[in-house]
């Protein structure tokens, strides 16, 4: 494989289907996207790892759904990491890159040197889909559980979508001689093809947490277990690359499952904040309210948590009274 072909797979998501076992999935490789997300803040190592995992999940899930605008993943927690938020913006037109942004809020004095998921306490994992003007936003929530964010995402799909789903992820910092450390991440998402679910929820909404086996017939469960055992043989360096391309990885893992690949989707770090959006968010406030937001220097300021952009505005030019004649 040439260096050019290695680089071509960075920051992409490759959709695939396993014809012999009725499965679909995605292979993601993130490089510059993660650097763009994480260089905006100085996170402790455990928080960095959580944001990297959430960003990788967002790339895989976002490309799975037929979006017209935005998918968001959120974690709200009572732990040291209070919140993780990510957004996936669908390409505006064919051939464009999808955009991803992410950030976390945390209590620095509560972060420990333990495993990343230990920084997350009781709370919930949510997926929000906004298809744009004229549509009703969708939100699905599942409690935080298990041992990783990918476990929470699997539980979400089993309970809210009734789709058996499996994630295999790898992420971390890599370095080359003479170069700065950079983030790399890779992952595979496997999902059983959608169909009428055999699961019937109780009328009162109660019941145990669903697992993949609860949603599959005997033959389907056999296929699901076989494909998952194949996926379990993957090595971390195969997931991250760049020595093994996503297509080579699929053939190595699933050649007997008849893998079929589709067009890869490129992704990049991107934020939608702007001065116009800041002005719009302030347009609901009166001049008196704006006065309480004005600094000692006589300015109204705002910072974007995702990209770090700083906005410095004249208080007389914002609020719903600013444009009155």
C-alpha cells in the first residue's frame, strides 16, 4: 500500500454490508478530526479519552442515519465529567464532508487517575436528531451503564431502536519520529438489518434492559454471534490504521460473509458558530437584560465551547430593542 492510499482513508467513514449474514456496518478512521476537536481545550487524559470515544461514536452513528441536518450525542452525568456533547452535521451537498464538533465540561478537582469511564457517574446517554425546519426533533435516552460509552450506545440501539448493535473501537495518541503527537482513532459498527421486532414492551413501559439476543430469532442469533466472534479478533492497530485500509480490514475479518462496500463519506472538524448566531441568541433579551451581561469594559462577550471562538459585541447592537427605529 502506498502512503497516498493510507492517507486517503484518514477522516472517513466507509459503509458496508455483509450479504451472507444480513448485517450492515461502518468502518471509521479519524485523524485530523480528533486533533481539531481536542486541541480546542486542555483536558485531563481521562477526559480526552472520553471525548475521543464519543467523537468516534458520533462519526459511526451519524453516517448510519439518513440525515438532512444534525445528529447530536450527549452524556449528562453526576460524576466528575458532567457533560459530553457532540454534533454531526450532514454534508450540505453530495461530495461535501460531514462536520463533527465536540466538547466536555468537568470538575477538575474530582477527576482521578482511574479509567476514563470511572469519571462518569449516574446519568444518561442521549441521541438527538434534528432534520431541520418543518420537522419534529427526535430524542432517545438510555441510562448510563456498563463500562464504556460504546456499551451505552449499544444499549440505546437495543432499547430505543430495537436493533442489535456492536461497536469495536480503538483510539489514542500516536507519534512518528520528528513529528508531534497526534490523535488517531478507528472503529467498526455492526448492526443487524432492521426488521419487525419480536420484542413487545409491557404496557406500563417496564421491563429488563434489552440485549441483542432478545431481539433475534435462533438463526439470526447464530449469525450475530458468529460475526461478533470474527469482529473480536480485530487488533487495535488494524482499527486505527493506517497500515491496513478499511477494505482490507473487512476482507480480513469477514471474507466469508460476502462484504459489500459503498461510497466512503469524508468527515472533518467543523463548527457552526458565528457572530450572526450569537446576535440571534441574544435577540430575546431586553436592553435591561443586556445590561446585566455587559462587562466592566462595556462589552458583551461570548465564547463557543466547541471551537473556542470569542465574540466581542457592542451592547447597543444586541437584544430585541437594538434594531428598533
